[in-house]
């Protein structure tokens, strides 16, 4: 049995943009080298501050999504 999931046209590019943003977050969190849960969560919060709104918009714009 084969399962096929239909996605709207262009959905792959949106996923690529999201994957790029998460890859950047993951890289920065790994670089922080947190060794405790508390340090990990503090590092994750700091990383969220690093990725700017402008950078997020550019990721989606590059994928062909409209931004306000």
C-alpha cells in the first residue's frame, strides 16, 4: 500500500526556508555547547534573539513567499 500526500504548489520551497532557519538555530545551539538543561534553554532563548525578523523575511522571500 502506498500513501501519497498532496501538498500545494510551492510547499517544498516553504519547507526549505523553515529548514534553513532551524538548521541555523541548531548550529548556534550546538556551538554554545550547553551541558545542562538550564544552559540549553538559556542558549535556545539567546539563539532566538540572534535570528532577526529581517533575516526570517528574507528566508521566506527567497523561497518565493510573499511578505508584508
